[in-house]
C-alpha cells in the first residue's frame, strides 16, 4: 500500500511538471499534446455529460468525468478526475480545470447534461454562465418514484419529454394531469427547458433527454474501479487512447466527410420524406403537408436534418478528412 502511495505521488508530480508546465509555458501546438481537448473542440457536438461513480477498492472516493458525443454519435471521454466525494468543491475544481483546457478555445455555446448533483449546477454557472443545462430524465423519474411510491407515470413523462413541438407536449401533459395529478405537479415544478425536447436550446443540435453517454462511460470503466489509483488512471488512459485511435482509423476509411451514422439517418429521413408534400415559400422556409393533412411551417437551416426540427443536426465534418 505504501508503495502505491509513493508511486502515486511521483506520478502526480511528474504530470504536474510535464503537462501543466508544457501547457502554460512551452506549448507550441504540437499534434502530440492534448489531443482529447482538440478532439472535443474540432470533432464533437457542443454537448457534455457530467457524472460520477464511486471507487470499489480499499480506499473511499469517486471518479468524476465529462463525456461528449462525437460526429458519429459515439461516446467521447473528455476528462476524468479522482475525488474524495462528489460535492460543490470537487465539481467546482474539476470544471475550473475543464474550462481552462476547452472553454477558453471553444466559442460554442455548450449544453451540460447532469443528474443535478450537489454543487454541479453552481459550478457550471460559475465557469459557463452562458451555457444551457439539461437534467437527466431517468434521474428525474427515479426521484418521482421515490417521492410518490407506486407511481406508474413514467411512460407519460417520457412521452412529454420526447415531444418535439409544444402542441404534442401539451397533449402529453394533459394526459398526465388526467391520470396522475401528483406526477403532473412534480414535473411542472421543473422548468421544461431542462427536460423536454420542444423547449431545448436550439443552438445545440442534440435531442438527448437522458445522460446515457455518462452511464455508458461509467459501465465501460467499471472493470478498473476496484484497482489502486495509479493502476486505475493508467489503465483508463490506455483504454481511452486505444478507443480514440481505433475511431480515427475507422474514420479514415469513410468515403465522405459525413459520418456513417449521420449519413444513415439522412437516408432514413429522405425515405420518410417521400410521403410528404413540400411547397416552397422562399429560400429557407417551406410548407409541409404530411399524409394526415396537417400543415406546418419549417425553417430549414443548413445544418439541420429535416423531420426532427431544429434539435437534430449533424456536426459531422471530420477535420482530419478535410
């Protein structure tokens, strides 16, 4: 145990002298340094999941992490840290360093997905005051069930959360109110901009209503969580390095600068579009009539996939292919 502590101290001091010093004083833009921040800024959507999980070894503590979504809808680890406990101070320290590495060079308006952990919202507002926040719907439903035992309204909550327009949202909420007043009252206390698609910030082209990307990352590193701290950090580093390299090699095989999964979604939407009639109003505005004879106006932006509104778009161009 003492040997691990000594090694961990040496490991930490080495990282401080190498990474921190090189970044602050001597960093020249070498492609061999800080590839994860560059990968997030250049190849990921401006959407970050924040979450933590406990360690399973002999020593108490936890791992807090940020994960993003790459151009092919894959989970992209951005940063991890070991902390004593999830609290305001640990999240504040973590997000401060995250901002120093990616916030200063990223002009995009970010969206953070959280479980409303203690202190995390305050830390986000301190370092990213212009960002938007979403609350994981799975966590909201778990809290609803805990507060109102026996509650069976989860399907209606999901329906309301996945509504892409206000009309569908109002219908779902009326159904919830008629069926379960307690669930309705609970959900209405949470501002809809934090949990329902129709009210999400349109600047971020992502329709996620749950923090699945963070849960996937936690499950992915589960096999490391019982290891000594130094071993854990090194194994995570190697695993992340291998994953990023594999995706880079896969991306080089693409025939277009648009990722494969985005291309698949575009083709699916194109097929669905065969059943609607489109009448052009001007260059960017159309009237769309579907098979149920419902008409609507859709503003079509250059980076939006038509059919899911302004939320689902593709930040899909890969810089290493251009």
